């Protein structure tokens, strides 16, 4: 079945609204600073797989604008905007690299650079309180936090791969039968 422009916009709108709701819930629960943006990024998968990177990036841009405007926790919104929101699209492009080591080096470099950028922006906007909070437990804790972030990023990448396969093997065939 040929997908009309209005069907594409409707799906993007629904997934965008759900993404913003996930970010708001993560902000309200005060435990979803890193998990909520990852979950919201997962919602880009159907759009990316069905309509391509143009629609996926449009969805990302829309959710990013709404997150910055409406999500009260700045760190969570920035983490979506600068680290996780665009990653499903970038991941598809990076997975075309044949060299696995180079692919992972680039993925981790992008993640770490974006994470540092988030905290630099928070420092610039919110002042030295952000830096004091990060360094309150010492440098060892900061290194442990960065290591945990990298592990979470690796798990997120694996989850994106698994969810993309699940979408193609289970969800898409069921949707084709119904529509």
C-alpha cells in the first residue's frame, strides 16, 4: 500500500507526542534523566525504517524543540537534543562502515563529545553549581559516571539493533496484515 503524505505526518505526530510525553515523565520522576531520552529515541525507529532519514530527522527536530520549550529538566532536554535524539539516524549511517573498530570508535567519540557539550552548555546556562555538583564526590566518581554512561550508550546501541530487528520481523508484518 502506498503511504500518503498525511499518513506519514500522522505517524510522525503521534510518535512525536509520545516522545515528548516520555521526556516529561522522565523529568517528573526525577530518575529518567538518561533513560527517558533513550526511550524517546527508540520511537524514531518506525519513522526511520518506513519513511527514511528525512522524516526521522524532522521528527527529531520537532521533539527537540518541544523538549527545550516544555521539559522542565534542562539536562534531560539537552541530553535528548544533543546526545540521543539523532543517534538512530546516525547509527544507520555509521553501520555502513566496514571497519568495526573504527565504527565503534566514532560512535563513542560522538557520544562522549556530545555529553561533554551538554555539560558545558549546562555550566554556561546554570553557572558553577553544575560543576560543583559533578565534582562533589571527587574525580573518581566523575570517571565512574562517564564509564557508566559509555556502558549505557553501548547497551542503547544494542537495544536499537534489537528493536529494529523486532520491528522488521514482528511489528511490520502484523501492521501489513491489518492495513
